[in-house]
C-alpha cells in the first residue's frame, strides 16, 4: 500500500475513534444529568420525611405532656401535609 493511503486510513480510524468517544461522553453526560435529578428527588423526599417524623415526635411529646390541643393541631397539620403529598403524587 502506498504511504499516502496508509496515512488516510489511519486518519479515518482516528476520526472514527474520536466520534465513538464523543458518543460515549454524551451518554455519560446524559446519565450524569439523570443521576443528579434522581439525587435531588431523593433529597427532597428525605427532607419531607424528616418533617413528618419531627411532627410525629412532637405529637407524642404533646400527648405525653397532656397538651391535647397542641397534639390535635400538629396531627391536623400532619394529616394535611400527607394529603397534599398524596394529591401531588397522584397528579404526576
């Protein structure tokens, strides 16, 4: 083979490899975006769960302390929060 044809084949091979690498990088970028979105969703769910657990704990403390008005208020708030989350989840 002529040296010129060999160089041309080498260049074509390098271009093909570069295109393949570019596709891999784009796929990695898409996966990174998806992972960030999933991580954000999990963080939001965790925060909501922490709020609900804190409310439940305060409801128990209010009941133990005999403050049934406070316990009822917190229970109503927790119920509304859960209902709102359920409504949002069903609308998605």
